[in-house]
């Protein structure tokens, strides 16, 4: 599946703004920890980064969205979408993305 096809499905799985905020926080924390792991040559920080990114994100799907994370269906597209969603949330353009995705249905 191409990313352009995956993106609307990913957005549908992240309808609730609370889920998106948890994902953005996790993406930022995970990125910082993985980059620190590389810079400091501390592999355990990379493991902490995975836990910081995926743990809260998966919990938000169970507790808020009540759906299955897209990570299990398309792990690489889902990882890319995490960064794209963080970009749009931080820029304030996520609502336009959600609207466009709903029009495509």
C-alpha cells in the first residue's frame, strides 16, 4: 500500500485529539531518546525511546480510540505517519488533513 492510500486510514484511526496529542508527545520523546542513544552510544536509550513512543500511543488506542494501532498492519507506513501527523499537529494544519481525508471516503 502506498503512503497516500494509507494516510486517510491512519487519520481515521486517530480521530480523537487526545490520541493525537499522546502520539505527538511520544514521537517527540522517542526521537529525542533515539538521537541521544546514537550521540551518547547508549543502546538502552534507544530501547527507552521505543517504549516512550509506542507504549503511550498503543495505550491511547486501547483507552481512548478503542481500536487497533495501525502499527500492527503497516509498521513502516505507521511510523512515517506518526512523523507526518506530528508535523501537522505542531503546524496547526491537522484539521485540514482530517477534512481532506474525510472527503476522499
